[in-house]
């Protein structure tokens, strides 16, 4: 057999292994979670209760918490990630670029428990003192800031997630940005564009990569467990404002799984939460893909 | 062949080997212990000392003490006997014990009655306390020092029910006439992860408050009413509770005593069943344990209805209300005589030598001899199937 052939056989083998693993995960999610849907049907998604004493479970507060913290994280991290990518490839002197990029990549690889500890002991008190209290005092009439804050809440979790995911989004955008053909940039300058106009054009050119980076980051934000569990407040109630404490599906699983085996229905309930998280993530990615396609076809 | 192809093949072979290894080790737990049990009789001419390894898992509360016992026992047996203990939580420990994966389980509450009954037909189990732990109610009121604030179980229950909202509530003021309590909201910190500490704490609240018993109950995790009004905070682990109490002025929390001391948290006095305000001193814990001896079952009996629901808040002038045991659970029948003998030898040591001050980790209290004897009697029931 020629080495080319062997090589392609291995490629097929490994590709199908990763496909099998993903299918396996989906199947095990369904198999393990169907008892809870059998018991509670869809009310499992719309109930706000986590009561192991009565074995009554509903995931709504955690689902909302996941969506809220991810939304905060994405809206803060997107401009930061784009700015960081442009800054490090366009503005920064060549000899510092490597340094900044390495730092950014290092941030992406830090274990999340470190972010959690830092978030709990450093970030939360600072946000509380200098952001949440002023916002609540002066803008408390806006429902978003109406709750009298305490340091650990959905907002803190969202900001911490934003900080955690910037390096992810930024590195995807950075790679795409530096892969734009050089003649494009030269052409732009030769037309007499200013630096800002050139950057705008370049960013328009890599729109799809920007979306890809943001969706990658969103996935990470929705799935983050440890760091969120440490700063989100972990109360199973429906949030009424950003400063309310809450839960996310991932942090609920991290908190409750170790002792879940002591109950009859908690494991299916946690798998049910994971399954819903999977569906939400999938829907968002599909919507994102569809949107990118639309944007790209418009040019 | 080119070197690149060779490289690819080598990588593939390694990957396949690794995955086969992982798959096979993934299959084992259902059939046999996680780590295969190796019992070899080392042949020394006169006596025949046993050697081998036993595997336990469960309560994280028990973990530091169990590790200390295990390493001490490993030393004094000259490395003959190795005890593995993994901190996976009481609930998981009981579940894995039920599946037969573990040689013994460590648990804060005793075995649940359904699992107990299941084992009845299979030769039965024994369960016995191995160590005493205490839980303290801590607070973070800036101008009140540790050991000054007086609380009763009813008041604590009302705080976690969300019925007492401010520190200057008449119900708290009447207990603390000499303290200047602020008109600030009480932030009630509780565990967010399932925990034996919560199980004992909520058993206490259920015992002293009828409302708590009927509306909330007691478990590893409960639905905290105080969360509904936005004054509750959930925190993961004792470390998390400790951090949450420190960061939130005017908060209250419950935590294992050792953590409260190491974090320098302010401890509240609790009113005991006899009406005295006590801290978890050695004397208060010993007094509580003594009072409990009368109500404690035998090792082979079902403890689930007694502990912790009946054992919290024991009588006695000095007794500390939140005194709790950590349990070890064994099967009565082990097919392997060597394993049987090792378990007996180790836990007999734990209940005698292991209770001496030099073998007790800081933050735990040793069992009084009257309680240790429950386990020692129980161990006599161990037999080979």
C-alpha cells in the first residue's frame, strides 16, 4: 500500500472517531435525561424549583442565568476581543506583538478555578464597590440595576466570563486578520484611506472569522462551570435584575453532581439540564451560521 | 517506508493502545473494584501478617482525618496495609458502596434506609461513628466580636426562612440586650453543593422549628426559602461559605468548625436544649456525645431514622447542639478472608489508638469510649462469606 493511501485511511479513521464521540455524547445525554422529561414533560424546562427533599426539579432559573451571564460576557468581550486583535496586529510595534500574543494565549489556557478564585477575592469586591453600587444608586430606577447588589451575582459572573473569553475570540480574529492578503491592504492605502478606514475595510473582509471567534467564546461562556460557580451566588431563584444572584446550568451541575447519586431523580434532572444546554448551544450556532451566510452573500 | 509514515504509524499504534487501555479500565468498575485488590501473604516464619490494600470513598468531611489515619497506619504496619480513601461526597460514597465497588464507605449521615434494607438480604452491613465533627454558626457583623452574639435554633431557622430580615429584629435583640445590633439586612449564606454539613444543619433546624420541618425539611441540599426574598447566597464548599461570609458584611453562615477557626470567622453562641449558650469546646462536645450514647443504635441496626434527626441538639447542661458524627459503613460479609481481616484490623485501630490526640487532625474531636465501643462491637460481626 502506498503511504498516501495509509495516510488517508488513518485520516478517515480518526475523523470518524471524533464523529463517534460526539454522537455518543448526544446519545448518552438523551438516554440519561429522558426519565426527567418522562416525569415532568416540558414543565421541567419552565419550572423554577430545585428541591431534592421532594425530588422536584425545574431548570428555568439556571437556563435564564446561563443566557444572562453569556449575554453580558459576549457584549463586553466582543469589542474588547476585536480591539485587542487589531491593536496587536496593526498598531503595536513588531517586537511587542509576540509578547502580547503570548500573554493573551496564556490567559486562554489558565485553569478556570484560578479565574474563579481571582473573581471571588479580587474582581467581585472591586466591581461591587466601583461599578455595582454606583449603578444601583444612580440608575436603580432601571429594572436591570434595581436589586441592591452583593458582590457575587449574575453581573459579576458575566464580567468574569467576559475576561475569560476575550483571549479565545481575540486569537481567532487575530489569525484571520493577519491572513488577509497583503495586497488588499496596500490597495486600500493606495486609494488614500486613513488607518481607521483601512482597519474598517479589513474587519469587513474577515466578518465571518469574527463571528466564528465570538461563537467559540460564547460556547466557552455557556459551558464554564468552576469559575461561575464561585461568583454567581448560586441561588435557585428567577433573576429580576442583573444584580440578582442566580445559577447557570453548568454551575448547577458542578455543584450538585457529587451528591446527586443519593437521589432517585437528580441525575436525570442534571442530564436534562445538560441536554437543554446542548440544544441551546446548537440552536445558537445554527442561527449564527445562517446569519453569517446571509451577511456573506450580501457581500 | 518514509520516516513520516513511520512516525504516523507509531503515533497511531500508541493512540490505539491508549484507547484500548482507557476502554478496558472504563469497563472494570461495574465488575470489580476500581483498583484491583492485591492480597499477598508475605511469608515471615513466625507470624503471618496480612498485607494488602482496601478501597474506600465518600464524605469529604472525613477526608483529612481518614488520610491521616491511613498514612499513620501504613507507617505502623511497616507498609503492609494500604488504605485508599477518595473524597467523593457522602451521597456518591453510599451509591458506590451499594454497587459493591467499594470495600467501605465514609458518610456524614448513616446509610439510607432503602440501601440498608437492600443489604439485609445480602448478609447485612455495619455502620459506626469514627469521629466527631461540629458545625458552627458564623456571622460578619462588624462591631460584634466572636463568641458574643447569642442565637437560638428558632431564630436561625427564621433567618433562613426569610422571616427575620434585619439584625435588629426583636427576636434577636431580646437574646442580646447588651449588643448594639444594626438595622441591616441579614444575608444568609448556605452551601450550594450537596453536603453532609447541610444535612446536619437542616436536621437541627427541623428539630427546633416545626415550620422548618414541614416547609423545608432536611437533606444534602434543600430549597432555601431565604433565597426567594433575595437575601440568601449559595457558596460551594466550606471554603466558599467562608469567603462569602467574609465578603458580605452582616451575613450569617454555617460551616465546619475547623474552617471557621482557620478563616478567623466570628462564631455565634448557640442555645442548647437545656437553655445554656455554648461554643463547640471540648467539654461541650464531650457532653453532647455522652448524652447521645443512650439513644444510639447498635452497629448492625438502621440508623437512618435516628441520625442526625434525633441526635442534633442533645440534652445536657454543656452540650453543643450541632455536634455530629462521621460514619464508616462496611458489609458484614466479605468473600475474601484477607480483606475481612484487614478491615477489622484497621478499624479496630481507628477506634482505639486512632482516637488518641496525636492521631486526631485539628478541628475534629475524638469519640468518647462509650461511642467507640459501638464500632468495636460491630466489627466482631465481620465474617467471610
